[in-house]
């Protein structure tokens, strides 16, 4: 076989492969596009319909049926169904794909390249009341026929292009053989002859002599062009997926990675945790520092937190590519920790919190800028919206409370597919802490308030758990990180009793001052908690020589007055007989507790600083706050306001009977 024939066959085979691959990938891309369009169309249609049906004007059954019938009669739906909250069908229509589309693709083609019929569902509500659930399925008959027609046209076009290319290559090779044969023959015939034949001044293939230089010039231009395009692509990637200041991944990229983690693709675990931390005083920082200084500080924050993640990955806490830091917006940062469960999460979060606390800078009017932390877990049943909703709720709680602890919101165990390894690790860690009392301690902070009665000083205690790191050093884990897990495992009562016992020991050693110990609301629901607490106080009362019980204050969340009114009343009455006082925190987040305050013997109530600031600016909220203050004072309870307050608001609160931080 001649070289030209081999070249022709190789070019023909290559073209067949290229054309077949082009056809396959084009049809596949068209199928994926139609699938995504069907899903997008179903989501858009069900969202629009659910929004319309949720309007107060469309709650009438006749109106709802007219809206759904009008949408169904448009001929785009395979099925539409409205289901009540109890599961009964309120409206249902269904039709086949043949009825939806007048033309259809061949059956063998539909079986070879099937298109999905995505089902989309939305909840319909009337205010806070859930009316039902609307679901619809968009028919794929038209899309399948469009795919068939497009594939047919594309196949004909590619075959025609292949045939034309084959004819062109055959003609070109035939011409090339003739010209090359003539040129080479003319040159060879002159070898070894005395007579020199007169050759043409210019070869018929003189273009070949300059082809190399042309290719070299083209290659150089292509290299320069490719370099420019690469730089442009990198710049666009940075603009799309990177924060321009810190160069961290932005919100778009973070949500995409979180969605991948929830789907569990590429061998990734579909469970893990997300930490969200917010700089509450970024606006004040921008006012007190130059823009360059704030940008440099934010870059340093991202670098230091990234160093913590890298150090943990190097130590083998989790794989290198399983977690990363992102900046969601100006003041919000997030850390994604897929596959990380159990105490390892809390250890990592604790280290990040310690680094952020060390990076705080002073500001005018506030000793240090403040961070707010929110932590939640996720599973394959979660969605990105649910994860961010829990994080936003946790941030709202911690900002309202005014503390710098990590607010941990746990995903419902009935909905989450939890990692059994993480649960067992937590069970072992918490059980070991209860078995070894020396692993539990109190983190005590002194707090001073100024109010109508003058200066009031007391100490507030938070339970913390000590763990030994791989280096043999002891590391303290804040109660806000492990107590939510203890609640889920039914161990909150044991830890609350340990906190009370540690608080009594602390009061005995101090011989002065008052100590506030927090009690978890789920402990009130446990039948043995009040009995065990009574036994603990009885035993201490018999040997109490330093009047410690009268200096102990048990603090509970105000929501307990609504969720556990009887248990809370029993607790207050029981401890009051022994001189122990009780208080409520976050009364502003549970206004319904006002109805139960008259029955509770309380020493004080606490209001959040953000709520008070909002009350000072909003007349309606101000009336609610004044009702809380006046009700508490009429019942003999002091009112403390937590968080930072400016001088004007603080003076106004003191005039109205509340105590503010000194």
C-alpha cells in the first residue's frame, strides 16, 4: 500500500472517529440541556403556582382550582396534584405524553436516550398555617421529539460534512500526488546528466518553501494569544469565585461546594458541619480605621484561620481537600467541614475561635471588636437553604444574647442521616467526662452592672470540658459546643448537675460574691432532674457553713416559662426553700413568658442589647420592652441588659429601672 493511500485511510479513519464523537457529544449535550430545562421549567412553574396559591386572595378552593386548571390546560404538564396536610388529594389531573405533544420521537430513540420527567413540589401556606403541598410533573414528549429532530438534523449534517471532507481529501491527495510526482521527477531527471535541463524559475510548489516560516510565525502568534487568553481566564475565575480582598472563595463558590458535599459526589461524605462567624463591628472598624488597614486585617484573619485548617489537615484530623474557608460577604466567613463528626469538630471550632479572639482590635467606645459564631451539622437530607437558615437563626440568637460563645444548632435527628462513628465518639467522650469529674470545670467571668440600686457585681460560669490533644496538652471545649450534643444524647441533666456542684465548690473557695450557673431547658423535662438536684442541695445544705447556697443563682432560658411552665415553677419553688435564687435570660426572645412571670420567684431577668437598641429606635418595640421592665420590677426582680450600649441608651435604661454593663 502506498504512502498516500495510507495517509488517506488514516485521515478517513480519524475523521470518522471525530465525526462520530462530535455527534455523540452533541446529542449528549443536547439531552443534558433538555433535562436541565425540564427541571428548571418544573421548578419555576411550581414556585410560581405555589406563590400564587399562598396569596390570601387565592385561598378559596374555587380560585385554586381555576389557577391549577388553567396551568394544566396549557398542555405542558404530565401531572399536577394538590395534596392537603392530612394526605388527601384536593386536586389531581394527569395526561399522557401522547396527549401533551402532537408528535413524538420513535420508541427506540426514546429508550436509547430517555429524558427525565422531573417532579417538583412546594408547600402552600396561609400565613403561618400550612394548607397543603402542590406537586407537578412536566411532560417530556415535546423535549424528546425536539431531541429526535435535532439529532436527526445533526446526523445528516455531520454525514454530509464527512462525505464532503472525504471527497475533498481524495481530490487534494490526487492533486498532491500529481504535482509532487511532476516536481520530483523533474528534479531527479537532471541528476547525473551532463546536459542541464532548464527548470522553471519558480517551482509549482514554491509555497512549500515558505510554509515552515509561516508555521513558525503562526505558532508564535498562537502562543502569545494563548498566554493572553489564559491570563484572562484566570482573572475571570478570580472575579467569579474569589473574594477580591482576601482572595478566599466567595459565597457563590462556597454554596456550590456545599451543594456538592450534600450530594456526596466524587466519593465525598454527605454529612459534616458548617461554621459561620461574623464580625459584628465591621462598620465601626471601617469608621475608626483606614480602608487599607481594615483590608489588611481581613486578609490576616483569612490567613490565620487558613493556617489552623492546614495544621489540622497536616495532623491527620481530616483530609486535605475536605474543608475550606470562604468569605460570604463583608462581615461573614464560613468554614465547610465535610465528613467531620464528633469531638473533632468542636476541637477545630475551638481553635478557630481562639485565633479569632486573639485577632480582635480595639475600637472607639468598645474595648474590642466582637465576633459572633454559629455552628450546625448537615446530612444528605439537608438543603443549602436549610443549612443557612439554621446558621442565620443561630447568629441571631448569639447576637441577641450578646455573648461570644459558639451557638450550636443541631439538625433534627429524625431528618438527618447521621454518622454512627461521630455519635459513638461523642457518646464515649461525654460518658468519660461524667465518669472523670476532673475533666469538667467552670469558666468564670466577673460581670458588673450599674443600675438604680448602684453597682452590682456577680460572676457568670460556663461549663467546659477538658480533652487531651495529641501533643499531650489539655484543651478546654466550651459548653456551647458539647452541651447541644449532650441534649441530643439525653445527658444534659447530668452535666447541669455537675455544673451546679462545681459552682458550689467555687463559692466555697471564694468565700464571697455571687455565682450564676446556667441550666439547660431539656433537663427540666427529665423526670429525675429535680429529684437529683434536690438531693444535691440537701447534701450541701447540711454541711454549708459559708452560706454558699444563698450566693448561688440558677439561670434558665426564658423560653422555659412557655415550654415547661410547671417544671420551671417546681424548680424555682424547690431551690428557693434552700436559699438558691433563679433568673431568666433572653426574655426579649420569649415575650410569651410575661404571662408566667407573676408565678415565678425570680431574682432577675435579662434582656439582649440588640433588642434594647432596636427598642430605642422603634416606638412599638419600646412599649414591649418597657412592659418587660415594669412587669419584672413590680414582681421584685431586677432587670439586666447584656451587650454593648452607648452612653445615651445606657442612661435612659438606668432612669427606667434597668441595670446596664459597667
